[in-house]
């Protein structure tokens, strides 16, 4: 793991009048770039040639660096070029996926917004579960032995991109029949399928204000499960196997009386992160959860960086409007934090 003091030394050499907020061109890059510009920063996007026109057509980037392969970002020479431009990198889902959490921790020496230790805690299922338990969240039951399956379960594979290949099973027989396709030796998790309504709240924690903010919320639109539900009465006898591949995001607000629970869950996740991997979680995160008909939230995942559902709210959400009274996306909130840290001479509290 690259020592944070080495990164802070690089940061000390930066020309703070000309910081450049940068990210990889995919996922939430448009929002991050616009947010940086709205807060008065220069910005830069690193993308493959096929994505270049997106960033030039939307006109949100001051500089576009094209590369052939995202792994090039980790080359020493390329990183030095970024440092020469006073770059602060903002990670997002595709950023982490393209570069890999391990290589980001070990090889990326360009200053990055947030605590990079968090990437390992969110990408390793055992660590993530430990974190969620430590935070006192209610989690779905997990079954170590398929023969114990006594209710509807979702079988999950590690590193699945947006739920790919997950399958449902109602009993041990159905599990055995379906797992054959993937081979029994692979790693998988057998998790209770929680029936209820899903919520993906987008939080932001700043150590500068020591406040957890609820900026917005979405529901993932998933294929084919969300398509099946429209035809369930017609498909009764020929129901296809449901899958959970994310294809889009829908906006949502929650019943106001449920807000205390949602806010408290965010606060507990931050507190637990500080106890488990100090300085803990910094910046945007999302707790993926289901609300049951007992109005109880069951959480099944933490994403410890900006999530794609925030793209619904480039112009702000009902919640961010209450907090800021100006268009405050998650991307802009990141840039605001950098601006506030700069004013306090405290960049090293939010950049690692
Ligand atoms: P990502 O890494 O993109 O968040 P993933 O591949 O880790 O996705 P999950 O987020 O764990 O996948 O799950 C994908 C989808 O499966 C969820 O959005 C949700 O619809 C459904 N899902 C996952 N776990 C449960 C659960 N325990 N109960 C009910 N639905 C679930």
C-alpha cells in the first residue's frame, strides 16, 4: 500500500491556485467534471478514444487525455504527467473496476479524493460484511451449506458486475440444479432474498464538518427482473430465470417517517469505518437496502464511492435542495469539500 505521507508530500508540492479535478471517462465522470467546474476548479478527463466525443460534445471538460487502455493510468510516466497538472483524482465505480482496488492501493501515487483503504473493505465480501455487522445494520441471512436453504435465496458470485449471473433458488434441489452451470468449486454466497422495496440512498460524509448528509436516493432498474414483474400474470407457467443486471436508475423519495432510520444507518456506517480502518470513509457512499413490510431496513451492500444512481441528480435532488438550496450533485459536493479543505489548509484530511 502506498504510504499516505508520500501522497501528502506530493500534495504539498501542488500549485493550489491551479488544482485540477480529474477522473476516468465513464460512470459519473460528466457529473464530477461539471461539479468541479461549478466550484471553480479546472478539470480533466482521461478516456478511451471512443468516449472522447461524449466529453467534448457536453463541453464539461477543460482537458481530455485519451489513452488506449485504462491500465496505462498506472504507468509511472502517465502519473507524473497528472501530478505535473496538480491533479486530484476522483474514484468512481468504473475507475475502481478498471484499475482494480489492489493496484490502486499499491501503485497509484497521484493524490486521490477519499481514503483508499475503503476500496478493499467494500470489494472484499468478508470485510464488507464485518463492516456492516460492526455498524449494527440488519443483514440478510447467509447460508454456509446449500442443504440448509429454507427460504428464497439469491446466489451471488464475487466480482459480479451489477448482479451478473446471480440466480434465485427456493430450496436445496433448485440450488443444485442451477449451480451446475457455474461449477460447485467456484466461490459464491448464498443470501436470503429479502422481499420488500429497494432504496439506494446516496450519502456524503465530510470529516471537515463531521456530518453525514443524505444527498439523494435511487432505485436500480434491473434486467430482466424488472421486466418480468410487468408480465408476471402472463408468464406464470413459463417464468424465465430472473437476473439482476443493472440497466438504469429510477428516482425515488422515501416516506418521511423512514428518514430517521436511513440517516442513522449512514451515521453508523461512518462510525464503524473509523473504528475499523481509520480515518474511515470519506466522501460519497451508498448503502443498498430493502425495506420490508414491517418497515424495517435490511442492508445487503455498501458502495464506498460515488454511485451511478447519483447521475439522476446532476441538478440536485429534493434532499440536496433542502440542504443546500442550490443545485448540489454528489459530484459537486466532492468539489465543494476540496474547496473547503483548501480554505482550511486541510487537503490532507480528505485526500489520500
Ligand atoms: P454492484 O457491485 O454493482 O453494487 P453487485 O454485482 O455487487 O452490484 P448487488 O448489488 O449485490 O450486486 O445485487 C444486485 C441486485 O440484486 C440488487 O440491486 C438487488 O436488486 C438484488 N439483491 C441483491 N441482494 C439482495 C437481497 N439480499 N435481497 C433482495 N434483493 C437483492
